[in-house]
């Protein structure tokens, strides 16, 4: 429907973004927040139409899309507020000691924006991780212009959101070029955007192959740039013996819900459940199977995702020694993902890397370990994950330190007696994890700490107070927290 | 003198480091600091011998080496203290809201160490950026074991420092493998260390070619890792018209000192001075030339560096339209760097990339721009820098916003009316800058914020208080700053 952007169009977009960057970064934090809140207003105005369009493009149900749009607006507000409160600026001031030998100069440091950020829309979150989503909100909060590469699976929704952002930009007197929206069905547009010299960072949520390619391009540039790719994960859940014994039924029911939530199309979907062979695990598997059999298959995001799920699910089910535990007994229509549970024993899992791969959809594999040592071995063999979960009693935790340390090594969020689906938008959230869950485990793509992905520190040495940014002036006119001669304070310098 | 480490030795070292990591990271911040302070004690015990050995290996004078060793000890102390005060942990707590729909879980986030860090000794800092230097101190502070690849130009000094660290480790009951020292004259040992699966980060200070190679290896691994390479810079100094008119003589004298400090062997050496053609600039050049002519040539670090200086200096001086302003008139002996100033006009500089390259040693190029617009053009054409300096009056600053923004874009530390040499060790320091000054402009290699290079966040969701790390417990037993429900506080949670 939309034409791919041409090289000329991309160059123009990037030149405008570069120019806008030099104006936007000089605007106050208040102006940035004003712009972000104005995007919220514009999105709210057309929320009904947005949801309707997204429904037509993605197969996602109305309630989910309404919730997701609300979350998108919440993120814009929350990251805007965080931008203004200024903790992310990491303001550090060391005042001069002129009579030291040699004299100690006055040095003041803060985060400044990196420059234009290219964001790739995510197929599974048409609002919250696409055009006005988390990466965009973080980049605007940091002081960076944003160039969106629309996801082709919801290009019209993306176009509508882009119009809302541009309207907000105009009303807030933002510079032309603060935001641009680009279409591209193939990989060429994405590559040109990542390789453009004015691009200073990239945000992406999607597949491993897509994210890794962007990461490689980012590193192969003459001037490498950070590429923050969130590439999904299988989110292992470790069932510890005492906990399993006490609550196999509740655990099974809770996980049947988590595995099939949103037709399993979340990057925090629990794709791997690891227990120790025995009666309790068998009861857990039986209950989980019964629950799954009763879950209605639903349409997946788009035919491509449904097809990929079918293929990967079939490949997984046909691996040596894998047996199918349960498949929904309810009728499956075209493009629907059919809830499925399979099982395999620990040693067969360990020796077959195919089983370590994500099956994006309502599928989970239960691993039957022969003992706790094998469970530790499984943990040690898993790749980096967004989340890991322990289902454990206090005794389980006290007795299994080695396992807990191994599980901690591989994840960004470590959950106890809960499910990994449901990613809270708050400052303490870590949505990121060791490679290949993301390309950079040191940053998060959910929560206001995500702003820091798009900033770098600069130190001002020996500057007159009047020429310093407000954030670093003696008077502390913005009233932000600053580390002054090693002490955190909001006090002015007198 | 020392044999290159074999693959077997490297594997053993890395396995020990991996094991030590799992013990060291569980030790308290207090234990970490104890270990770091104990390294200081051991270094002080043998300080005389260390300085003597470093003098014999590097040609650096006694006073400089004594100062550098003192700085090394200062860094270990300062980063240890910073580790304990816990700001770098970025502790964030959002408490549960069980009656929200859906319930909001308790989430608590903090930084945890990445794992074993490989550090490459720097040729120009045998103490402060080598074996017990800044990268090592930051890694220990973060909770990471360190593997040093000794710089072959001061391998014996490195060996002595390593013995001191190992002694301190033993006295502080650190796990075996917390520190290892490896020799390697060629690139093979370095490559194996960077590519080893247990290596989780790399620190390097040195040449562009060396650093870029490590960066590429780090990204080409199956699991990419961060490589923090500080690769030097030409540290441009912009002389603005009013300031130059008011103080060409003092400025010239100040810069003659900065250019030749330590035989120009600092990564913050001012290699480029940019002014506007005219009487004032001519007077500045004349005075600078006279000063430089009187500076005694001194021995460079080692014959290889002296040879490279000669070659690069000659290449630069023989470029089209470059004229030599001044060369020290004092006798030059073998392996000495001869203080030199050259000049070229703006357009010839802009069209010749050879002149944009660092000449590591006591050399600086004065660029004569035809007007302020050409000066802006020069700023826009420069690559990323560790520092940039403005010599400017208040009027100069007010009238030249475009220039100031362009200069800000390219540097990590932005200095006003001062010299770039002399890197203060303090929290507000930013020693890092856009590529190619470093491989990652978001981090610093001087100051306690450098600790954050070797850590990543983890979020604990729904954990019982007793199983949380002390840093995140309700009681706040360590008394550190934490962001509790969006407010910074040291208060416990009641």
C-alpha cells in the first residue's frame, strides 16, 4: 500500500532530523514534556479510530488494543515526567579548589542527547512499542528527534499515530524534523536509515535475525552507533521441589493463563518450564495439559506470524524424544495459534539446541530433569533471557544457592512465584537481559531508565556560571538532584 | 623476556576468573573496598622499587612516575569508596500495590557485575592505566575479576604490580582467580582473551588501530561483549577573536607548556589549535614558536613510540601547504621527541584528512581560518574527541553560538579558558567522547562513574525481603541512596 522510501527521501528526512536536533536539544526539559503531553492529547482525540484501524490490521482484540493505547499514553506521560525530574541527567558537580597544587578546576557533568534516533515499529505492539511507543518516548525525553520505520503489518495505524505526533509537534512549536515517518517493506530502507551518518542510535523490538542484523550494521559503520535491539526470549520457569509439591495445581493453572495470554505473542511468554521428574511434576503436567486443552485458539497478529508459529511448533514437536502433552481440543481456524504443551527430559533438551529456540506463540516445553544438578546444568546452558522465574518456597531458596546464582546470570528480570508476562512500566523495571535477549544488557527498553540509552555524558570544565546549562548552574534553577562534591543534594551552590 | 601465554594457560586463567566471579560478587561492598585498599598498602610498600623499574622500562622521569603511582593509589581508594557509597548501584524500588487491578508487583532493581574483565595495559601510563590502573579499579569496584594483558613495553613493572595485587588478594581472602596477569607480545594472546566465552567486558587505552580491532572482535563473538577502548584524540583548541586579542601572549605560553607536557604523550595533548587569520593570530603563533624553540627534547616512552612520532611528524610536515613554525633549537638525541609547531590554512586543512590524525608526541598544528564560518566548518569536520577547548571571552561566547554547539557535538569534556592536559580524578570527570575518541561515548574511563562500564541492571520481582541483596532490603542496612517509588531517599521501607 505504501511505497518504500527512496534514498533521496531518507537523506532529506535525516537532514531535517539533524537540524531539528540542534534546536530541540536547546529547548528546556519543560518544553520537551509539553510536547510529549501534547502527543498524548492528540492520541486521545483519535483513540477510537486508532483502535479500529489496529484491529483491522493486526487481529488483536479491542480490549487489548485499548489497553495498549492507554499504556502508550501512560509511558509518554511517565517518561516525560522523569525527563523533567532530571535524575537521568546524572548531574555531577565538583567545585574548584584554586589553592590546591595543581589547582583543581570546576567540573560539571550531565547527560546530553545523542542525536537522531531511528526506531523500528514492533509487529506485536502496534502502539506501545511502535510509532509513539517506548523507544520514541525515551528518545524525545532524552532530547533526540525520532525517525520511525513503520512496521509493514500495521502501516496504516502507524501512519495515523505519526499524524498525531506531527500535529502535536506543530502545536508545541517543535522544529520541523523532530519526527519523521518512513515506510519500507524490505530491508533496504532499514539499512539505509541505520547506516546514515546523522543516525546516532537505533531502537528495535522484534526477532533475533532482524535485531542482530541491525546491530551488525550499527557496528560496521565508519562511526559505530549503539543499536538497542530487544530480540525476545524463552523466559524459563524453574519449579523447585517443595513449591511444586505444595501447589502444582495453582501453578499449572497460573501458567496455562500466562502461556496463552495474548495468543502467546509476548516477548516475556514462558516458553520453558523446568521441573524435576516425579509425581508432583507429573501432576503439574497433567493439570497444565487439561487447562491448555480448554483454551480457545485465537487469531495471531498476522498470517506471517501464524505461519511461523505453525512451523516452529511443528519443528519443536518433531524433535527426537519430545512428546506432545496437550493441544487445545477446540477447533482451530486459519491464522489461529493453537495452544500446545510438549515435554522432554533434561538430557535430551541439553543435547538439542533446536529446543532452546523461541517458538513465538502459545507454546511451552516442560523439561523433566532427573535431579537438581541437571536443573543447574540446564540453567547453565541457557542463553541470555529477558526474564527467569523461580517457583520456590523459602526452603527451596535456601537449599539451592547454586541454581539461583546460575539463573541470575542469564536474566534481566528475576521473578519469584509469579508469571513473567505483564511488564510493569516503572523505574525499577528491567526489560532487557544478556545477549541474545537484547544486544546490550546494560540498558532497559521499559521504564524511564530507558531514556539513558539515548544520551551521553559531557563534562564542562571551568565554565562561567551564566553559560552553563540550567541543569548545572550554581542556583540549581530546575531544583533537580545533583551530586555536589560527592554528596547527593538539591541545594544550590553558594 | 616473558613468554606469550599459551591457549591452555589462557583457558585456565579464564576458568579461574569465572569461578572467582561467582564468589567475589557475593561478597559485601565492604569486602571489595577492603581488598582495594589492601592493594594500595601493598603498592605503597614497594613504591620505590616500582618507580625504579618503571624508569628503567619507560624513560619516564622519576617525578612523573611517583606522581602517577600516587594517582593510581588515589584511584583505587576513590573508586573503592564510591563502590561502597553505592550511588553507582542505581537502586530503584517500586513497592507493591496489591489492590490495583491488575495488582502491581514489588520490583527492585540494582546494578550487578558483568563478569571477568580483560584489561590491556597502556604504554603511556605504566601505573595509572595499566595493571592496577583505572580500569582494574573500576572492575574490582563493580565486583568483577580482572585479567591483565601486560603491556610488553613495561612488562616487568606490570609483573611487580601484579604480585602486589595477588598478595593483597591473599591477605584479603579473595577467591583464587580474582586477578590474573598474562603476557603476550603479539596480538594472538589479546585476541584469545577477548574471544573467550568467560570474558564479559574489555578495557583498553591505546591506539586507534589496537582499540578498533578489539572492538570488532568483541562484536564478532557469538555473544558480543562491550569493549571500552579509549583511543586518543587531537583535542582541538578554538581561539576566539576577542580572547585572542586580549591574551595572545599568555595563551601561547600556556599552550607551549601543555603541548610539551610529558613529551606530549598524553591522550589529552592539544594537537590542533584553530584561530582566525590576522595580526593577533600571527602574534600568538610567533610567541608559541619562540616558546617551543626553547623546550628541551626529551626521551619518549620507548623507541617504538619515538620512531612513530618522527614518522607521523614528518608526514604531517610534508603535507601540501603545511609550513613549519618552530622546532626546538636544542639538541635532539636518539629516541627523543622534538617539540614542533606547524601551521596550515583552513581550506587546506579541511581538504586533507591526513592532518586530522593524531601525531602522538610534542606536536601541534595551528589552523589559520579565514573567518568564523570556516572555523565552524572545521569544527563540523572533526571526528569525535576526548576534549575540546574554547579560549573565549564572554562576548566571544555570546556571539558564537553555532560554533559552540558544533564543538559540543564532538567532545566528551568541554573546557573553557584552560588546557586539556591534566585529567582530574573525580566523579564529574568525563574521560571519553564520541567515536573514534572512544568506542562508547556513553561511559568514562576516569572517575568513579567508570565503574558502571562493568555492571548491568537486574530487577527482582516479588522477592521476600530476606532473600533480596542487602542493597535492596526494606531496612536499607547499607544506608545507600535509593529511588523509592520515584523519590530519592535513604529511608528504610516500613
